[in-house]
């Protein structure tokens, strides 16, 4: 495996999370419909997944649909659901060929049945794969996740399985959608916005942040490598001293 120039395997993050922002902006700047931006964004997803596998990353988590995105026009949401449904089917063979373990995080309730069926099928057939984990955050919100975790913990307390004084960070981590997953080492955001947009609020406590003004449809392998090189230069102290 050839690594990007100037990088060693030890310098790569184990888990990269990405806020894929700017599909609509990219389309608008080119006089196109927003749907064209979403379609072009799928190409960026495909090449980023392939390169992450090639580099041997442990996990890649992509922010596909937030709980706040339901405020968008119904026509756009219907298009996004159709695009997601198509992606799950078309990319399934690639998931198997690349030995990817597929999973999702977020609330399932609002998703169409046909999308849920394809999600479950991809999870089922890839559960024994041993390569990179590809996690799609769909109908996801960091605050929503924490609310659901608190409810789960409160139910355990109510049943007498857990005393309040026993609750610690690991108790909360184990109740989150991401239970069992490593926290992200690197959070990438496209389209230049300097915020985390309710994404993995608990998990990114010590993640390195990297923002590019390029929109998601413009995110390519050289830009991905630039993010990884910049990450490798960071000194991660986790509150301590070197």
C-alpha cells in the first residue's frame, strides 16, 4: 500500500468523521438544481470511501442527514431518500469487495420502509467483514443521541439495574448510538462553515478539526490527503503535557 507523500501509517487517524456540507451551494454557484449537487456529492462519497479503505483507516463516519434537515422542502427530502435508497443498492457489491463493515447511526423511525430495508440488508451481509467500518449518520443529531442515551440509562435506573452513583463516562458512551466504536480522531468539514452542526457532540471531545472552503462535491483525493497531512502535524495532548 502506497501512502500519501510525507505520511506514515502511524500518523494516520484511525477514525475520520466528515460533515459533507455544500452540495446545494456548489449547484447554485453553477446555475444548477440542488439535486445536481447531491448527485455530484455521491461521487465524492465513493472516492473518499475507496481511499479510506486503501489507506487502512479503521472507521469512516459520514453525516448524511441531520434531524434538522427535515425542515427542507419535501421535494428535496424525497430526492435525498431516493438517492440514499439507490446508493445502498448500487454500492453494496463494492462494500463486499472492499471487505467493509457497514452500519448506521441515528433515529430510524422517520425513514421510509424501503430505505430501512436496504440499510438492514447491507448491515446483514457485511456484518462478518473485517475491513474498515463505514458508518452513515442518517436522521442523526448529537443532542438527540444524548437524549436517547439518557432515557436508556434512566430506564436502567428505574428497573434497579443501575444506581445513579454508578453512572460514569463509560456508562454514557455505552448508551450512545456509537457504542463500541472508537471516537473520531479527525473531523473534516467542507464548505468553510466553522461549526460542528450537532454532530457527534460527545464523541468529538478531543478530535482534531479540519475545515476547507471547498464544497463537498469538490472534495477529492488530494484534498483528503491534505487533511491527513495537516492532522499528522498536530500535537495531540488530550489535556496533558508532552
